[in-house]
């Protein structure tokens, strides 16, 4: 046995290094997929409900026209869902600053129109974006507000998802937010 090991020690080292390299490459690919999935999760969390929200449309030109039309007509209840859908397009295109601006408009409009579901979904997405930008505190604040809105709406699945997101990222879950 020793003679075999001595004769094939170079081969054994080669196999060991090849398996190590394969493991490292696999881990790097998994990390890359997770980052890409983070963007996908942000986009996936943006689907609006039938309650006062606009249907999700991926055509940026059509959404931009619909937003302009709704703004011109003063359709405050329609705008938050459209802003949310258009923000999704911007996120997919990598225009995160534009998406954040639209999400903030969505939140303001949804609060005015009492569209808590749309408001909460926009908060989840803004929280995800804040976390990706390294601002865990802001992310936690958005998720906390979303969690409270989902609780008010008795949407237990969404509430649990927001709470899980908070716990996974080290957010305190016993906050009482004021002045928001």
C-alpha cells in the first residue's frame, strides 16, 4: 500500500487540489446566485394585491404612460400600485435610485388611500434595498412597519415572512416605532 501511495502521491495531491478548487468554485457560484436571488426576492415581493393595487405589468412604457394618466386624472387610489409595479421595472434594470423614489411615492400614496397591503409591500422592498446598501437599521425599520401593517390586515403569511426577515437579519422584533 505504501508503495502505491508513494508512486501516486502526485496524483493524490492533484485530486485533492481539484476537489478543493471545485468546492471553492461551487461556493462562489452559490454566493452569486444568492445575490441575484436577493434582487429576484425584491422583485417578487412587489406583486400588488387586487385590493386597490394595479395589476403587475412588466412593460415600462405602458406603466409610465399609466402613471402619467393616473396622475393627470388624480387617481390617488390607482397610483400606489402603479408606482410599485414601475419600481419593479427599475429594480430589474438596476436603476435603484429611481425605484426608491417610486417606492417612497407608493408609500405616501398608499397611506393616503389607506392601501395597507401595497404600503406594506413597498416597505418590504425598501427594507431589502436598504439592507443591500448596508443600512440594516433602516431595513429593520421598514420591515417593522410592514410587519405591523400585515398584522393589522391579518395576513399571517406575510406577517410571518416579515418577522422571519427581521429575525434573519438581527432586527429587534419588539420595537415600538413612533414619529413615522
